[in-house]
């Protein structure tokens, strides 16, 4: 059993592998290095990615639309469309400028009204500084009286 099994294994081994019979060990090592360094590439059909085959479909880019959203009609030349677009922009900027002027005028009126109200209320506001000064004067007077008494006691 072992002799027949070994013979069959040897035949399969000879079919699958190259044996260097009768060669020097140095030649065998060089041959092994050569065969191990060479590797055959798989056929093109079995590769997952190939440089020759386009892998992706082209990506569609978004088309630029006009600012107003209206496309020029076939009867209008491009220069007329550009002129209309320019006019529309000028109208929008003029409207924005008018709105800005109105806001500034409103703010100016509100400021003037606030200043007038403050001027009217000045007469009715309590005099905080004067009140504090009056509070300090009695204390200063009592301190000066105490100082005078101390001076009299020393004399």
C-alpha cells in the first residue's frame, strides 16, 4: 500500500512541479529564484479593474441658469437678453437703495423723538449728585465740630 501510494504521489508530483534532476545545487537555487520572481498576470477578462475599460459613466454637470430664471427666447439675440438682465439688476439695486433710505429716515426720526423726550424729562429727573453732596456736608460739619472740640481739649 505504501509503495503504490508513493508511486502515485510521485507521478502527480512530477506532473505539477518541475524537478531539477542532475543539476548542481547552485543552478537549482538560481532556477528557483527565477521561477519565483516571475509571475504571470491573469487574463484581462478575469481582472476586476482594467485601464482599457472605462469603469464609470460620465458625470453630468449641473447647467448654469440665468439669475432671473427666464431663458432667452429664440427670437432675442444674446445682447438683448444681457441688456434686459442688466436693467433688472439695476431695478433691484435701486429698490434696495430706496428701502435703505427709508430705513435711515425712520431711524433719524426716532432718534430726534428720543432726544426731545429726554430733554423734556431732564427737568423731572432727581438731582442725584446734589443729593449726595448735601449728604456729605452734614457729615463734614460734624467732623469739623469734633475737630474743634479736640483742639480745645488740647489747649
